[in-house]
């Protein structure tokens, strides 16, 4: 998985304790038909610090789109994830970005964000890394830990 800093919803160490949108909003530059193909963008969220809560808190992640960066609509969402399943290193969401068919809609809006919905919370600890990445069919193009010279 290649992570581009310009495609980060939440950088490493982002705390999630209550319902809130992602740290960053991605500006795609205009409405998009992400199409269907081998390299469909994927939303990856990885737990960087295990979550904790006093009660039985759950986390639900919404992928949201907007044409004006003000009004948001949910394209897809995870199921509620129990605090016991939010452990360090775990990938809690690894789904393809929903694709719109041009004949049905105007495409995904210009802006994209995640919205973290906490139920029966708050969480007392928990950190994530979240990004939009390419789902590459050949993940062995580079060795693990390879850093290209810029």
C-alpha cells in the first residue's frame, strides 16, 4: 500500500474520542466518475493506538462527499465496530471508494472526507491513520520499507 501525504484524511496519531469529521478534506478538483478498473481508489484506516472506553463504545466510519465543502452526503459506511475490535495494527476499513456511473449521477463531488461516528462513547484513547490509496493489483512492485529518492 502506497500512502501519499496529499491523500491523507488523518495523519498518524490522530485521536478519535467523539463523533467528528476527518482532519483533512480531500479536494479532488471537480466531480469525479471514479470508474471501474484495476486501480480503484481504496479507503484505508489503520489503528495506530488501541481504542479504550469506559463503556461499550462503538465506531462507525462514513465516507462522505460534497460539491461545496459545506453540505455532505454519505457514500458508504462501515458497520459499527466494537471497542474490543479496535486494536493497534488492525485495519478497520479497507473498502473501494464507491464508484458512480455517469448515467445515474454527476459523480463523486469535488470534496471527500471521512466522518467518525462514536456511539455509547466517548472513547478515552484511540488513534488512526486514514488515507485514500490505490488498490494495486501487484503489491510487490517495491520491497517493504522502500523509500524512493525525491
